[in-house]
């Protein structure tokens, strides 16, 4: 019995360094974890991907495979069908506003529905006046979104994903002109902000076989989303 009484303080003393190291290791681990918040529409959501992860989930895998010193936790708040006006409202929700303050990086992909829905839900036939009117509204919304992200979290970096032509295998020079014009405008607006970087997506799909890279008339399949994830990895150093 006396022997056990003597052992208790010895065991306790031995455990103290282990507990100490474990505590600070866990603390260090938590400090080395970065949070990435993805905002946007069905493309951010990952609709059409056979793995149900889209480019955001695939990007998370790639980033964490590459980084050994720190981990990245991705949170996907993409909403299918969302336009820039809808994202404005989403950012005003208290639960989302809290998430914004905790992010280290934002990934923003919005505008595809603004363009397509302004033309009646398709890009054939093209209606110039409606598309240009929608672009004006979109630019205002985009700046509001970027301003909100910057004011809510001044330390976070923002990646803005450009639009792509959903009909890459069609004789669509006119569609390309509008997509390029919108992307040029997005790049110009991005330059007005501080920690904001533009990542192009349209060149990825040019000349690609629709059946190989798309799930439907708009959304990529797993192969298409994989290209998008790789493109972000090339353009931004996680």
C-alpha cells in the first residue's frame, strides 16, 4: 500500500511534461490551421461532380496534400442558382457574417447566373441590351461584395474566379466576346481592391470536348472541376 502511495506522486510528475507538450502541440496545431471560405453559386457548390465536392473539395485535398506545416479547412457556402444580388443578401446573415471574420482566404465565384439569366436562362440567342444592363448591375454588386469582405476581414486575401463560356465546343464567337468583356470588367474592378487576386477559368475550357468535361449545358463534371482546382493551385500560393 505504501509502495502505491509513493508511486502516485512519481507518476503524476512524469505525466506533467506529457500533458504540457500535448497541450501546446494542440495549441500550435490550431494556430497553424487556416480557414478558406468559398462563396458563390452552383459552381462553387460543386453541382455535377460525381464526387460531390466540386473544385472546392478537390482544391482542399490538393492544398492539404501539398502543405505539411499547416492545414487548411475549407467551408463551402455556395448556393445553386445564386446571382450577385443573392450573395449580397447572404453576406448580411448573422451566421455568415460570423464566418467572414474567421476566414484567412475567400474564394469568390459569382456572375455566371447574372450573365445567363439576363439573357433568359440561355445564351442563345444573345440579347445585347439586357446583357449590358445586367453587367452594370453586376459590377455594382461585385464591388459591394468585395467591400463587405474587406471591411469585415481586412487581413484575409480574396480570390475572384472569372467566368467561362459554357459552350466551348459550339461556334460561339459572340458568346466569347461577352464572356471576355465581363471578365475584363471583373479584372478592372479587382485591381481597385487591396488583397484581391483574379483567377481566370475561361481558357481552361476553350476547345475542349463538351462531353468529356461537362455534366450538363453549364456545369463541369469531375474532370472539369479538377481543372479548375489545378488552375487555382497554379495562380495562388497556399
